[in-house]
C-alpha cells in the first residue's frame, strides 16, 4: 500500500510521505523499502531523499490505477498542498494539474504569476498552463487572467482579447466599480490599463482603481503605477506623472519586477529627451537597457517602451 500510493511522487521524503498517507512512520517504512527493494535511487548522501527507478515507478502507478483509481486525485491534491506549503510551486502546480482541481490550480498559478510576468519568465507561466484545455482555463477566473498575460507578453492579441473577455465574465458586469476594493477586479483593471484601448482618461481611472484594490505587496502595483505615470505625462500632467513613474520604479525594485523598472526608466528617459536633457536621457535609458539585457526582456511585447526609448536615443545621439 505504501509503495503503490507513493508512486505518484517524483521523489520521496519521510515528511512528504507522512503528509500524503496521513501517517507518522514513513522514516521507518522508507528504510525498510530501501532495504528490500533494489530499485530505489538515493538522491542525497543521507538517503532521506529517494525515488523509485523509473520502470518500477511506472509499474506501481499502473497498479495504483488498477487497484484504487478513485484515490489518485486525492493523493495528488495532498501532494500539491504539501509542496505549496513548502514553497515548491512547480511541483505543487504539477500535482494540482494531475488532481484535476482547477480551482486550486488557479490559485497556485496566480500566486506565482506576478513574479513570472514581471521578471520576463513568461515561458514558465506558459508551461504551467500548457497541460490544460481551453475549457479548463476558461472555468477559473485566475487561470483566465494568467492566460491573458501570457498572450499579451507573447504578442498573441486575439488570444489575449478572448481571455480578457472571459475574465470580465468572471468578474461581473460591475467589476470596474469594484476595482478599487476587490482584488480580482483590481487585477483585471491592471491588464486592461496596460492594454489601454479606451483612451488616456479611462486608462488613468483603471490604474488608480487598481492601486486601491491591489494588496500592498502585489507586484502588479508597480505596473499600475507605471501605466498611470504614462497616462498622466501623455495628458500633459508632467510633474505628477514623473512622480508616479519614480514611484513605479521604486515599487518595481522593492517587489522584484525588472520589466516595470526598465519600462519606468525608459519612459523617464523619453521625457528627458523631449525636455532636451540628452545627458540625463542617456543615463536613464542606458540603465533601462542594462536591465533589459540582463533579464532578456527584449523578447516581450511589454518591453516595447524600452526598445522605443533606445531607438529614440540612437536617433538623436
């Protein structure tokens, strides 16, 4: 029973096995299994981390599916919770996907989406969604938002529009009125503001609402501040816009969002160019360029501000 049910795990530790099977003797059982089975592969010198040989693991999973198929989703759900509690998000998402628990999966994916979107690691976010059908993604509000951001950052505007519409359906018809106080509506307001299809005033309203509704530690606060700064400066409200851009850069540094940091510096550099301050523009845009190169952000459509600023600087230098 122990061996068959722990076969869903890529690696076994006593703590994980105890949580998975709701027992307290996995240390002793694992020692016995290692002694009796020759197809256990140690993963550390102390032998606390082991895995089944892939052939044995495959056979055990087939046997689990034959003996107790109804238990498989629950086992994966327990594994997902354990990994999530220990900060191992990739493993948690893999087991939540295997469990078919779309609601839990949506929360797990979104808990790591901000870091992936802001750091340029959109490929990892896309991988979390890759094994899901469109129907599964559409079923969960947070998965819809994650899919919309992946589509935005990879330039697939038709898919982005489709997932934003789905997210709006989850949020409800009055989501804009609730964006200043409700986290999901605020998150939707951020991506709508970034896309900016409704003009400067609507973008400013969405960004301000998002800043009111987002948690203080949300990395999306940096994006909302940046978009608000851009909207203000394009609307000729230069000084407040510059303050908001500086705030966006500060938030991006503090919250680990290099994409927004580079965007904010780039737009400040563009403002310096329009003011005729070429030395300041050169310093600011070069700082942004260093961030783009270091994090490979040039692959993302949301890094267009940085590339535009570089082009303008080269044309004037």
